[in-house]
């Protein structure tokens, strides 16, 4: 299954948690799109370029996994 993994990714802990979850999903044979793993051209790291790359991952996904824990939901994840 192709999965888009949406979660806050601003701290080392958050990225490590996502990386651990992603390893487990991939070990089960899933294809996982993780935004912070994606690279962009050095010349174009604009918000529009980031949105387009992420949107491509969403459009190709069969499922979305979103981490919504905590008192406030991350804006990017909610979007």
C-alpha cells in the first residue's frame, strides 16, 4: 500500500519517531512518502515547490496516516 505519512517534523524526537514508524511500515512492504525525506532542487525550495512535492505524495497515496497527538494539532499535518 502507498501511504502518505503526515506528522509534525520540527524536532529531532519527532523526526526519529517518524523514521521508526516508517521503518516498520516499509518492513511490512508498504511504500511510504515522508515529506522530510524528500529533496528539492537547491534553486527552488519555495513554499510552492514544497507544496507541489507534498501534493504529489498525497495524490499517489492510497492511505494517509496522520499523527494528531498532543494538545494542538500541527498546522501542516492538519492541512
